[in-house]
C-alpha cells in the first residue's frame, strides 16, 4: 500500500505542475475509456485536449504531430466525477455545529483549502456545494479556485442555508436565548412567504449558483426533528419562484414524507437525502423529473465515529436502512438519481466510497457512474462541467503505472484496469469501474 500511495501522490503532483502551464495540445491514450453516454467501455481510445478543453474522444481520433502524448494504455479513463452534495467548508473531525462559534469566517476559509485539494485528488473535478453556516465562505472558495490560487474542483455553491427560525439549517439549538449570533451565522433565516422571497434575493445577489432550502428538520442539528415539516408549500413555492427569477435552481434538504412531497410539488430541482420518501413521493419525483441526491454511505462513518454529539448519533440509526431501501425503490422506479455524498459529514476525499453502496442498493455499476457524470451535470445545469483551469483531474491507480507521465487538466479521471473491485471499506486511492457491492 505504501508503494501505491507514493505512485498516486507523485502522479497527482506532476499533474498539478502540468496544469500550471498546460501544453496547447494533449493526447491521452486510454487502454479503456468509459463512455457514459453510450453506457459502454471502449478499448484503445484517444482523448484529445486542446487549450484545456476536450475536443475529441474515441478510438479513431488522430493524434497531431505537435501533441504532448500521455500513454495510459494500462488504465481505464473516465470523465471527471461530480459530487452533487458536498460541504467543503466543513470538517468531519468537528461535527458539532456549535463549533462554528470557535472559528472566524477567515479561519473556516483557510481550513477549506485542503478539503478542496483532497476532493480533486480523489477524482472529483466538480462539486455542487450545498451550504455552509458561515455565509458566503463557499463563494470565496469557489472564486479562489477559479482564479488558480490553489487546486480544487470546479464549485457550484449555495451560500447560506435558507431555513426557518430554529430550523434544521440553524445552529441555535442549545444556545441560551440571550446569545445573539453574528450576521453570517443567521443570514439565511426566513419565516413566511415575504421573508423567504427577500432572503432568496439577498442570497442570490451575493453570487451563488443555486439556493439550498431546508424543507424539513435535520439529523445533524441540535433540537431538530428530521420527520418535522419546516417550510410550507407556499414558502417553498416562493423560494422556487424567486430563485427562477435569478436563473437559479433550488435544492431541498428533505427527510420527512410530507416535506418531500411539498418540495417536489413546489418545483425544486432536487431532493437531498429523501430519507422517509414514500411511494407517492417517488411517483411525484418521477413525474416532475425531480432528482434524488441521497447520501446513503455516510451513516457508516457516523456509526463508527466517536466524534459526533450523542443526540446526533441517537437519531441517525433510525433512518439509515429506511433511506437505503427508498433509494433502491427510486432506482427501480426510474427516478432521476444524481451522486451526492454529504462529504464534510465524513472526511473529504472519501467521496468515491458511496459508489459501492449505490450498487448494493439497486444501481448497476454503469448507472452509478452515470449518476456522478452526465446525470450530475444535468442537475447542475451546466452541461458537462470539468475541472477548473488551475486544477487537475483526479488520478486513481492501483499498482505501478506503465508511464510516469501525468494527465493534464482534462476533466478526466484515471484508474488502472487491473484494480481490485472497490468495497465500502476501500481507501480513497482505490476505485474501479466494476464497483462491486459491499458484502
């Protein structure tokens, strides 16, 4: 394992060096290429990259004479992966929301830099980052990555949570009533239709890419009940309408049965978590084209971790298997599914662990990969997002590569075709197209 880690680290560092001054034309020879649109694995393909953009892909692509050639004939190459539910401005090592009172927004911003880097090195070239307690730190992080200040995935960010007073997106649970929070820890609080409209406008004008609304209570908030409905249909509809005026989609955190259905009827783009969704809710989601973004792995980490507050740990086991069985139903019914892990609840860089669980609970390996590529891109609404110009694609290898050359910032991830199948307990440096379900 020590050799594997050294190889992965060396390739990743070389990739970043290439990304600083990328050659104009790069040709990547792929032993096997995963064509997510066709749902097929294509042998002996070429990925042609020009000026940082993929220009042609396939077995018949000609390699220009002036191209820098990267020989990955011993590897399987796939598009850069997308995680549609991350919290880069969060750390699993301190899961209590009240810890925000011990950190400034500046400290949170600096702490997020390594989170961005390890996410990229895990092969995730794009993330949809769905909220932070400190308002707009995620916006600053996104912009710094885009400018090339440090490596990280392309980010689509939600800014502060839109939440009711004392709701699942607040950190007021457990605080004395005379404690007044700073503005950036309560920016997204809104009650009633008029306040919701105003708050969506306020959030939107600060440069976010989507709105995140907490339609129901939460597992990981003090004093919050995940089965409780928090926003009414009218409030949710107001949020969707105002967001649409700004060209933004709405992601709805929703656990409770009725809260999920209200959010779907209101027109949200996605249901995040979807723990207690019933058959009617799934039918509504399919009918309206609403995506399910279900974090069906992270409960494993919470169960094994000693760092979570006792009241969080007590709530979590109740919904674990219910959520997973409902994910399975959704897959069987043809509900749209986009890959989302809730990274930040568990360590950043472990994002790929959920693939095995999606296969265990109803998806084929190719469907799981598509959920993190073309389906995720469709949900984001940006076609086929790739890594930022300053960031490289993730590199995954098991064993010694045949070439020391490293890929450029192509938005493609690389894995060796001879890797052992991934399991839920695998390390972040191992991922394989076979994605075997955990036993």
